[in-house]
């Protein structure tokens, strides 16, 4: 797949490495493309070479101790390299680009290949922040390359309009020299939907797939309308070009205002929670790359706390591994994970002060609704979005009890409201910070403090303003 550097982009995860893999499909490669159900995870972040756990070599007793400065500082070296290898192995910033490092997404990959490559549909890949959308899209792009398509990848930004979304692809698309000439002329003015669709249909010579990541950042409604119109036109005229839009959303409407007739030609791929055994495999593979092992109960606690999110699994794994490293051990214990989770929560609270303060306050004030607030965190992590109805239904199923769930669900929704945003159809609510539910659950599991949480400076100021203009 070819990743395009649009120059104007500032992607959230710094994904702008250029050409990844330009293999083209042969019949054998196509046959090769089957996605096995369970293969060992080979993460593309190897351990740094300097850290070894080889048995120490015996030194004869009568041999003098080396007194040189470099020998005296020698023990420090492996420790810092070991930290480096932990950061590299559990890296949360790099999307997966190699299919062998992608945990728990085989059925999603198969569905995408079937819909886009075989059935020639456009597609929307959506999910919460850090759920693995980019990783899935990029590995899909490589599979599409191997199936004989040209997969091109780019990221959108907030100011993007129709022109800036598609212009970068034009120079990369496989076109005849007349087509390239036509594209060059077209690029002297802003791109227009119908002329672009005509160019793509008439001049593109190979099956091509345009992947636009971070599409949720596009603000302009006009741009979104034009993209939907382009997809419809390309569908109607059997274009060799398919478009894949990738972004944060709880449903397809959150990303694209699709014409009803376009919907039939649009595959939607939700990026959901990864099953716990797959997350455990991922954690073990990361730990092995950092030359660590993990106790069974520690592994269980880590994977449970991540609630299906590969981002949180890596983050919590990294914090816990650093605790193991500080203890100069190579086996991660339950105690390390408990400490690691507290440290991860602390780091998150530094970055998300307002949300953390809100969670702290509502958990302290919630009383018996506390368990419903915790359930809201679990539901958000598993289903992207929550609602009063969902909480009541799942409250009955998960927590038992009767009508108490209704009062508690209403209370939980009201208390959480400042941290939620409505989905486009207005029926459901997502956490504005979609990484927050895992941290909310960690907070809900902590003992209730005896005293109310200390107010943040902003809360103190708000208290001082009480009474002004209805505050
Ligand atoms: N299936 C997976 N197997 C292993 N690691 C994964 C998987 N999916 C995602 N990750 C890891 O989780 C982190 C987040 O992944 P990625 O960037 O793909 O998520 P995203 O949904 O695109 O995030 P964002 O919403 O910020 O764009 C990365 O460190 C990535 O390596
Ligand atoms: Mg992404």
C-alpha cells in the first residue's frame, strides 16, 4: 500500500511513512491470501538488541574485579535499554502495519476484502478512538495490494475540503499518459465532483482503492456531501476506484451522510472490542518482545482492564512492565499490574484533568448509582455508545434487581452528561473522550474516599461564580 504525504496533514498518530509495500498480485499470491484463524502474533516492533537475559558468565574467584569506570557503570546499561525495549514492544503510538501483528481482526479483514475487492463496494470503517481503525485499514490495504489492486492511503484534517481530500491521490493513481495529462490540467483549478468521477472512470487503468483515514476530522458539511455524491457517481458508473472512509464514530451516519441508494453499495465495518483471549495473546507477544513473562492472574487483570481495546491493553501493559523493570524482575506479577494501572490512571488524569475531576466528583456523589456508572463505562467500551434504555436493559441482565435500575440509569446518565456527546441521530451518547471509559471503570473500582475530592482550580472558580447569571 502507498501512504500519501499530503503536506498539510497533522495526523494524530504520525503515520506518514511512505511506500509500505507495493507487491502486485499473481495467481499464487491470491491463493496465498487466505487469512488463517490463529497464527502466532509477530509484532513489528522487535526488542532492542542490547538487552539480554543470558546467564551471567562465571568469573574465576581469584580474578581481580574490573575497576574501570565503564565496568562500574555496566549494570546501568541493560536497565535503560530494557526500558527502551518495553516502550518499543508496547508502543501505543504506531498502528500495526503487518498482518501478523494484528490481533483478533481476521473476520473483519475477510469481510473488507470480500466487500471492497470482490464486490467492489465502497466502505466505511468506524469505531472509538484507539480501537484499531488505522491498523485494520492499513493491513487491509496491503492485502488489497496483494490481490492486484493499488491501495493508496492518506489522512484528512479538520480544514479539508473536497479538493484537498482527493487532489493528493491524483498523481499516484495508475493512469495512462493521456489520463495523467488530463489530471494535470484538472488540477489547475479546484476539483469538481462530476469531472473527477469522469476522470476516475475513464482513465484509471487498474483497480484502485483510496483509503481516507481520520475522516471524522473533516468539518465541512459541503465536503462530506460532495464525497457522498462522488461515491454514488462512482457506483453508478462501475468505476475501477473504490473509496474507504475511516474515522471515529458510533455508526455509519457519524461519518457519512449517505444517500439511501448509496447505502446498498456501502460496506460498513465497525471496529469493535477485541475478544479477551486475543488481547491476552497480544499482551504476551508484547511482553515477549520486551523479554518479560506475565503471571496468569496479572495477564487476566490487564486484559480485563483493557475491555477489548488494543490501545489500552498496550498502555496498561507498558505501565505494568515498567513497574516490573523497576523491581529488576523479568516476570510481571499481579502486584505490578495493580501498580501499573494506578500509574496509567495517574498519567491519564494529568492529560485529561477536567474529565478526571468530573469522574472523581460523580463517583463520590453517586452513592448507589456508582455501579450503574461503572456499567455505563463497560457498555461504552463494548458498544461505543450508551443510552438510558441500554443501561436499564443491561442493568437488569448484568446487575439483576428490578425497577431500581431505572432510577439508577437515569441518575447515571444525568451525572455523566457533561462527558457525553450525542450521536448524529440523537438517540445514543458517546463519551466525548472515547478513551475515557476504561479509566472510569478503573476509578469506579477504587475504594470510595472518606472526604469529597479536592476541587480543581476551575471548579473552585465556578463555585465562586455561583449566583452570577444563573450559574
Ligand atoms: N488488532 C490489533 N492488534 C494489535 N495491536 C493493535 C491492534 N489494533 C490496534 N493496535 C494498537 O493499538 C494502538 C491504536 O491503534 P490504531 O492507531 O490503529 O487505532 P485507531 O482506532 O486508528 O486510533 P485513533 O482513533 O487514535 O485514530 C496502536 O498502538 C496499535 O499498534
Ligand atoms: Mg487512527
